[in-house]
């Protein structure tokens, strides 16, 4: 991936000149907390209070530092705190050393970026005249605001760099470090002192071994970034930092305002992949999944944007619903396998992640944190991402449902904000799939955030059932196929065309009544006005059919305008398409685009509305059955109560 032209280089010599002061901060500093409350002693515990020589300590190899006094009583010795995470080994472990090096590097980068910010603004000049005692009274407020901004820049860059440099060491362990309070904004050095003091406190509380050491470091960094970003939203003098972009070549680390840099590292997949011909039935769902897999590959890593996201037709979120055993898991395995294969050919990092019931936690706020981490990992603009939420009705709670746990409701809130919130940015490098056997149990607002609907209905025809029997029987038999051409019914274009045409009229009974009534009043739906009248009729029949539903329908129509598959050879030979520049890829895609027709719009209205009516009917029926069951139980309970009372 080439360096963007608007990125400035953060020179290595400028970073390394901060190594000695950064090392001194890590070995020893004095800090009295002003905003946070100390939870434990600043002294790293000795292994044996009676034998001072047994105490492990990092020793500097920098001339002049070794002779300096070690931390006085009450001082912060962060390197000693890190060393104490393994009391059984007198030598520094590779993990401890990597954390120490990452911290020194992160501090040095933060100080360098703070210097750059100061030089690009009036702060360097204000510091100089203040040092000379010549700061005018009318500029004191400006000076204070710039110092606050510099402090926030240094803190965010430190946390961002620490998280980035340690990302590859992250394991399955997670730690909830609580809130970060010691966020000081007097000046950059003091702000970093406060951060080191609080990090020392968190490590002393939570880092009991090497896995929890890394987890605590990462959790603290995430919390500090969130707190600083919140403070920066109301602070002034930060326009130049938000507009600038610096790159640290040696680490492939980019500083771009208050945006976290994610490590472009793909996940190693161990799932069983399925080929498209191994997915029987589910024609529209299979076709759209195959198209979406190729759409993802059009993402441009330099521009951080996908031409499909700009032109329209990119599916950011979709929902696959169907009865148990109809092939939802097989569809996931097929799509993940296709994207993984394409990424391996192109040399792109691919990250697949699934949000499962393991992410629901009894601790307040932890489930939401897990869901947010899942979203951020898949959104990482440095990778091609595919995130799935299987059995979403079990994971995300329905608001107002007394059976939904606090953890499930936290996940619902995070998914709703992430999929269509005010800060949602669709770059086109990733997609999220929600799957459920019972979509009627999914919160209405969350379900409507699924831009596309994949009806996973499994095999339907006689030919489908012959094909799936042939596929699952394997090769270890001599039973003849008979009068049937295997997999001919799975010819995707032919099957998809028939499936789309079937939606020229609604499938669900409730929607059929609306269609017949509107069609009888205004005739064929061949104008925007008539189509809008049909949409209003649907809304009158189901109040949940809102403006978001119209957006999802128009997005689906734009997908149909892109109703073409990128040629297989474009995926097999990356130079033909994948490695082209953004504008060239956008032009190649535009040439394949088809005109939007009335038939497309009607079919997509019916497809979407059919799914909503199907969900609503099921949801209402389930609610009625539950109420009938409750009334029956009440009658039986009342009868037994009266019989027992009469007997006594």
C-alpha cells in the first residue's frame, strides 16, 4: 500500500531524540494525582523485603542514566511494575520487554507529534515569549487553549500508538479497567506523567500475569482514547491536528486526528469453506453473497473507499432469515471462503469475526464493550472485513421485552449505533451479516438497519432436493443418478431471474391485500407518484414501515442497477482490476452499471415489505400464543387455588 500524498513523514531521527526522556519517564517519575484517586501504593512490591538484592529492576544502558538515583519513595516506576507481572522468573520475559519497548516508542512518537503540532501553530512562539516573560495579557487565554490542545494531542497519540504497537500480541484475555480519570491538560509532559501514573495504577490492579498485562495495556489505551476524544470534541485550537496526517514509516503507523490506527492484520480462518455449487437452493441469497464478496475486493486501500460505496449498491449490513436447517451457516461458510480466497490471491489482509453468545457478560457494560470491539475489528480500514452475528435474536435484546438481559440490550444499543448511527461511515471495506431463525424476535429498529434481506429458504424444488441428496451422499456408493442433470437447476443467473420475477407481486397475504387495493385505485405502478402511493398504503397497513424502510429499498434498487458480477478473471489476476487506482476502478465499474427500471423498484418494494409483513405476522402470532398460554395458566392456577381454599 503506497503512502498517501497528503501524509507527512514523522522522521525517525525526530522520534529517537525523545528516547532518553521517554525512558526516564518509564523508569522514574514523581506525580501527585489531581483528578483520579489512588487505588494502591505506588511502590512496586518487593519479592522479599529483607533482601534488597533480590528485587528485579530494569537497568538502563544509556550512559549517564545508570548513575542517577532510582525512584524515590512514592515515585512511579512503571518498568518495575511491568517486571513484577511474573514473580517466578528473575529475567525479563520477551513479552515484558516488548511492552517496555512499545511504551518508550509510543511516548517518543507522542512527544514528536506534540512538537509538530506546536510548530504548525502559534504555540512554539507563545512558549518562547512566555519563557522570556513577555507574554501579553491578551494572549494568555490563547496560550492556555493551545497548551490544552497540545496535551490532548500528546495523550491521544500515546494511547493510539501503544494500542497499535501491541495489537499483534492481543490474546483472548480481556480486562475491564474501569474509567480513566487522570487526564490533565496543563501541558504535554504533565499530561503524559498523569497517564503513566494511572497506567501504573491499572497494571498494579489488573496485570497479574503476561496475558493480563497485555490486556490491561490495550484496555487502558482504548479507555484513554475515548476519554480524550470526548474532551477534544469541546476543546479549541485543534483544527490543524484534525486536518493533518503523519506517517511513521518504520511502524506503518498513521496519526490522523482523533482516529484510532488499527493494525492491518488478518485473522487465520479455521472454518470449513463451502463452494457456491455446494449451496443448494437459496438462489437470491447465494447470488447476492457472491456479488458482495467481489464488491468488497474493489476497496481501495490508498483512498480508504470503495467505488461501490460511492456509486451506490454496496451492502453494508444484511439480514439472512429462514427456518432451521435451510443453510444459513453454509451461506456464511461460502461467503467467507470466497473473500478469503480472493484476498489470498491479491495479498490483502482479511479479517473474519463472529459475535457469539460468549460475548454476553454479566458485568455491567462489558457486553457493550465486547460488541464495540467486534465492530471496530471488522471496520478496520486496513483490512477487508466480514462480521457475522449468528442467531442475533439470542444475542441482541428486544427493547421492552422483560426477558432481555442487560447485556443483550447493551449489544442492541451498540449494533444500532454502529450500523446506522450519526457517526457511521461506510468505506466499503467490510460488511456485516445478521442471521436468525426467528427474525421476528429481533428489535424492530435493529432489524430495519439491515440494508438488504437474504431469504434463506433452502431447497425448494424437486430438482433442489435431488441435488442436495446427491451432494450429501458423497461418492462412496453405486446408486445411479437417474433422469436428472446434477446441479443444472442451480444455474445461478437462470434461478435468480426467476426468483426476482416472482416478486412482481407480493407473497405475504397482508401485503397482497394492500397491493390489490392500491392497484385497483390507480392502475399500473409505472410512475414515481404511483409507487409512492403504494408505499404510503404499506405504511398505513404497518406503521413500522418508515423512512428507513424506503432508504433500504432504494439501496436495494441501486444494488440491482449493479446487477452484474465482476468477472472472475479480475479476481484471479489482480493487475486487471484490483491493483488499478481508485478512479480507474470506479470507471470500470460505471461502465457495467445498468439502468433502473420500474420492474426493479416494484420487485424490491415487494421483497422488503414481504419480509417485514412476514416478521410482523410471526411476531404478533407468537405474542398472541404466549398470552393465550398465560391466560390458560392463570385459569388453572385460579381453579386450584379455589379448590384448595374450599378444602381447608
